[in-house]
């Protein structure tokens, strides 16, 4: 390998670079250091013999990255490093290469094979380009995809980032950080000043790297989801209820324990990939731990035979049949509680993401339909809505509406 002089990464950048995940999603504020991180990883892999692609929104958008590559590689031209300015491709003596491509001309990458693809400002790259054009180029080498971006609402990248955030397999990983994570003094000053001359929405999205969307269904999510886990000893004699959304094939099983006396969530249990026996055991343990008087469980997820089985064991299970008629008032009640700042919830990352992404759509006849965006989950939202319903309506024993 050519002894390149690469910039020394900060500790937070180094942790990302060294993480073994095959799919990395970075949601970062402006001037956080995305180009330096992606460039350092790309050049290092290319220098070691790997094939690397840097995908920018347009060819023009790739100029900052290309200037950085030239600065790093030009001193080594005499050592066999070839820099083609016209093609924006660097080739190393190891036979590795780094090429710049444009997302607005995805055909230019067809037929290629890479060990690494870095997609810059990927929140603005269409899903079709990622799935149909970029992903196939990684198949030959079981390559790595790094998507680096400042967020743009709750779009395709938000879904991918959210799924990676909740991934427990290690295959994908998500990170987020505001501009202020860059210790450069000038950038620190710009971060502080920006709040005075940009809109609140722009500041949150561009500088704090928050996924912001106007007209979100659930408001005040981050004001209310602030609690830490609690202990049953702090709620002796209180009325505790549980909302449960059992898992389907690819969904999560979620149990939300709620103290009606204190008007707050006290425990949240979210998991998937476990047997019915283990899931039943975890729910029974939560009921016992909190001496819950009732567990309102969505019935059509697992069917009434399993609900009846739990009832026969003496568990206070009450089935809730989620239908097109019963779901809207269930969700609307939870939405209203957030709007009125009524009740508090645990500070759970997946739970916050589900609430902020949850959508209201309408049928052709104007009826509301509530669900998570395609590719995301809403199990925590449903469990919390059921817990809230049970807490607000004591001794509610309807099986359907």
C-alpha cells in the first residue's frame, strides 16, 4: 500500500469507521465532518486494493469531495498513484480504485462491482436508485454501504435509518449527531449563531440533525418521552395496567406498563424473534412484577385461542379487536393526550421514532387510516395506545367496537 497521509479522525468518527456493520446510516448536522469521514474510509480501502464508489447527488456536488481526494493523493503521483481529473477516478498501485459517480445519472454505475459505496446526502437520493442501482453493485464482494446525510424530513432515508437504529443483528447500524459535535471553534460559533437567523425547523433539521416533518400526527413527543425506567416499589398500591401488541411474523412484541395513578408509563418491553412460550412468560412476569389489574391486548395479532390460553392461566387479559372502526378512536385518544401534554412516557429511542413517524392517511371516502410508514413498525404506538385506553377507562371489558 502507498503510505498516504490521511487526516486523523476524531474519536466519534473513528468508532463509526471501525464498526463492522455492512450498512451504516449517518444522520449528521451541517459541517459535522461527513466528507472527511467518508473520504478517509474510502481512500483507505481503495489504497488497500478495494474498489470504492463515492456517489454524490450531482457531478457538481462531488467537487468538495474530489478536491479533498486530490489533496490527499497528488503528493503520491510519483509512487504510482494515478489521479484522473477528467474521470474523477483515483487508481492505486494495489489495483484498488476510488471513483466518483452521480446519483442523477445512475446508469453510469450499472455493471460495476464495489467493496464500498459511500452515498453523500443520501436523504435526497431516491429509494429506487439505492435499491435497484447501488445495492446490486455490492453483491459480488458482500460490500459495505455507507449513507451519509443531513436529514430531509421523514422520507426514505428516515425509514432506513430507523430500521438500522433498531437492528439487533449487527448487520446495520445508525448514528446521529448535531453540528456541535465538531470541536472546530469556528464551527462551534456558527452553530450558536445559526439559531438566531434560521427558522426553528431549519435549525433542528440542518444543525441538530433531527428528523422534522411539518404536520406530524403526534406532537410534543420529545417533551413527553423523557422518563427513565421505574421500580414497582415506587408504585405500591397504585393502579397499574398494561397494553400489549403481540408480534406478527416480522413485527415486535411490545408490552407497555402504565400507572393510572401517576399518569405515566413505568416499563416498556419490546422484543422479537422469540417463541410464544417465552413471550407469554415475559408478559406474565411483567403483570406479576407490577401487580397489574388488567392487560389490554390486541387480539387479531395472535388470535383468540392464545388470549383464551392466557386467561385460563389466571392472567387479567382483556382482548381488543383492532378493526377499521375501533382503531381510529384508539389512536386519536393517544394523539389528543400528546397534544394536551397529558401523561408521560419512557425515553425509548424506538418508541420515539415510531411516534414521530406514525401517519394518518385517508381512504377515497375520507375515512382515516393510521399506520407506520412502509418499512417501519408501529407496535410500540399500539401498545401505548392500549395502555392509555386501559388506564383512562377502568374496568373496560369490550372485545370489539
